[in-house]
C-alpha cells in the first residue's frame, strides 16, 4: 500500500469534530439547565468520556499511520548526504 492509496483524513476529522460539537452542546445544555439531577451528572460524565475517546482515537490513529507509513518515506540520513547538499566539514 502506497501513501497515495490511503483514505483521506477529511472524513475522520469531520466525525471527530461532530462528536466534539455534540459533546459541547450537551455540556452547555446541562450547564445552562436549572435541573440538578443525578442523571445529568451521569450524562456529563458519559459525554466527557465520549469526547476524550474521540480525541484519543483521532490522535492515536494519526500516530499509528505515521509510524506505519514511515517505511515509505526516504530517510535522508540512511544513504548519506545527497548530491544536492554541499558538504560541510563542521558537521
């Protein structure tokens, strides 16, 4: 699989932002509502967990993809200096 075959991050980013917007809306509703019920405490805890999980999966998937695709990137130091770069004896 080459980097050109990979799916776009557009849909993942859209899903993550939609989850965060939904969670923000629910938290704002609970904050502005005058009810002080135990059910709302559970809702806040669940929505906070959902938002944290969405961010964790989004960042974890990007890190995993970076590591997995690192074999397709050329390491500039693996083969020595390129011919375009002038030799600098200080380094």
